[in-house]
């Protein structure tokens, strides 16, 4: 994610009690979605697919000081799988 921590996200806006969708609400909703959208970086490609994202990596792993490897459980073509990422 863009800012690296779940507690750094802006709050998702809610529609006011009168039920009117305003321009400010839509801009807030768009910003909230963009903030939570995965982004690609060096040697990382992300493609949107039906129902998710296809994340691919090239170049192998590198030694990155002050980071540890975190194993995430994901689904690959309907089959449980894992990926490893660097994090704190």
C-alpha cells in the first residue's frame, strides 16, 4: 500500500443522513480507494484482473537491511499459495 501501515489510511467517507451524494463525498471516496490500491515499484508489476490483482516480481530477492521477510497467504488461480514480502 502507498503509506505502508493500515493505521495511516484516511477514513472512508460516509453518506450524510440526508442521503445526498456530494462532490466532496465522491472525491473523498476516490482518494480513499486510491490510497488502498497496491502500487508497483522496482521489479514489481501489478495488473488488475477479474476479482483481484496479478502481482509479479522480477530480479530475485535482495538483501535489505532493517527489514524482515513476511510470508503472506494468497490465492493463485483458486489455489492457496504464499508470497514473501519485505516489511518491518
